[in-house]
C-alpha cells in the first residue's frame, strides 16, 4: 500500500449526503474523517427544520446508512411518511452520526478554508496525482488526505435578488428587511410577519412553502398581506404537476398555492426584475425595471428571497476543476441537469464518471455538484457517493453500474418563453410516455387548463401598489 492510500478520505459536511459517504467508506473499509462546520450533524437541515419535505422517507435514507442503523437496532420510520427537516435530523442523521462506526471520525466546528496539494499549487503537474491533498481549516489546522469528497452543499450561498445575477442596488443596505429561504413563518419568526406585508420573490418549492405559511398566517392575523413576485409571465413552473405529480405532497403544494392565488389571498405579480431597494420609513421600497427601461415600485415590510442557491468553489481555488461556465457543475454533468434544456427529459443515472475533475481524487457531490440547477434530490446524492466510494475502493464495475429510481418532478422548464406554452413540459399529456430511468425534470399535465387572471406590472388592481421583484 502506498503512503497516499494510507491517508484517510476527507468528507466535507455532515449532512445527509456527507454522512452517506461516511457509511459507504466504512463499508468499503476505507479510513475517513468527516469535517462539519456546524456543531451538530445536519446543521443546515436544522435551519429549515419546520418544513415538511415532499419526498417520503424511502427516498431520504441512504442504503448503506440504513444497513448500519439496522444492525444497531434502529427503528425505521414509516417509509411512506413525509418527514420535516427536524425529523430528518432527529430520527435519521443524529442516530447515524452516533453509531460507533462513524462517531469517532466526525469532527464538528471544523470549517474548511482551503484545499490544495501538499507543496504544490495549481500550476505544478509533476507528481500531482501521487501527492496528498492538504485541507486547511479556519483555525489554521491542516490535514492530509488521499481524496476529498465535498458534500458541503449550497445553503450558505443563496442567490441574490437582482435579476442579472448581481445584487440589486441597495440590497446590502436593506439586510434588516430581508429573509432568506424558508423562514419559520408560523413559529419562531411569526412576529416578523404577523400583521405585515411580505413580498416573496422566487418560483421554486421554497417560495411555495413560504407562501402557503404566510397565507395561513393571514387567515388568523388581520393586516397580514402576501405578495408573490416572479420574473416569468406564468406561475405554471411553480404549480408543477399538481395531481399528476409522482410525489403527491409536491403536487399538492402546487395545487394549494394555485387555490390561494385564485382566491386572491396571495397577490401574484409577474414580469418582475428587481433593480433597487431602499429603506423608507421603517419599510423597504422595491424598485422594478421593465424591459423597456421604465420603472415602478412597491413598498413592503419584509422580503423573502427564495431565489435559490449557488455553489461556492472558492475553497478549491488551488485545485484543477473543470466547471461548466453556465451551471457551475462538472462539464460532463451540466448538460444532463441543465433545466434550460431538459425540462421534459430525464436526468439520467450518473456517478463517478460525470463527477470527475482533472484534479484526481476530488469530488463535489450532493447539492453542490448540481451547481445552480434546482432539480437535486437526496437520493441522487446517495447514488453519487456510492459510485464515488466504489471508485476509491478500486471497484470500477460497481462505480459505473449506476442505478437511480426517482419520481417524476413537478418542476417545469426554467425558460420563461417555454413555461407558458402548450409545447413545454407542462403541456398536454402525451399519449404514451417513453420508458426512462432517472429523474424527470418536467411532467406533462402541469399547464393550467384555463389561464389565471394574473396581476402584471401594467395591470395592477385598483388601489393596489404596482411593482415587485424578479423570480428565480
């Protein structure tokens, strides 16, 4: 055995995918260390612990982790039930992290600051593949590793409100009025929203969850107003498959949201592109710019930026990464997950081959591997790490035998021009669907059978304020 292979594999992040990687490494007899920046396993998941996920337990438990837990006498939850984030941590991740096979190898409060090769910067080639990785922590400690599995996710790097991918003017100065995705509207954060006017920006499932909570709050608390702003001309992408969704809870999410919009409990504003934000008498004024250069504004009390997330690859700046310039995923994976191209197709099973960088032994997995694509599910990450760990063990037959059985999603095309047409993934159901493995990024039947009476920037209801923000 070489000196390099005597070193452990460093896993960054003790969330669902990071702990799954640890379970697979244990099964393969490969030494490992898990570095978690938070104080507990699933630290990021705990921040949205009040949210109930739309995928049942059977999609959220890694097979290798399940085997370890079963050996310890773990009582599995109802596999068809829908866990909250808190239940995901308390009933699965916490027991998994406490297992004697994993616990001694987990380190908390260990934030990774940078990854490089010992004694080599990015320019040096000779001997690179046989040189250990150098992992530097925020406190200055350095660890050596034979490989690095980066499952650090994207929770800490949300997208900005500005439609151009840059912060809107004044965005940093109104931080006191901003909420990032999935605030606990009906719980710990209730006082920030009750009796106030909230603008939710975004067209994904995070926005939908927050809007439904705000609508519930508005029913019991007078003066609570809810406005939903999206950049596109239609909310069809957010409504998704509704009754046709393979995950009923996700389909119900879209159906309930549509009902609130139809009933006027949520005011929907379309065609929004946020330009500037300004504090105004204890509130915030949001200036919107139209395509023709004209501007309008709306004044609200709170803004929820449910505009998605982006990966932060800065810790790997001294590694040789081959990232797609659009998605921020590997070049091999990007065309398989790009929502601009594959809204009606599938994300095929993928593993180590699609996750490999020129920097041998470094793999970004989980949510981070998808870059800016919004179609990631935990089960995808579990299969990624199974394949990567098999490759690290030299079992290339298993590494390349990638299997993925996922439900069709209700997420439609992210292209504004396509999402409102009958030819998109949300159009009429085809007579016969082709057989395919993997995750469908679009689903037939999601387009509304009758158009909604939408509020646009140029046609606000009488007495209402016009304006708004970009959607995601």
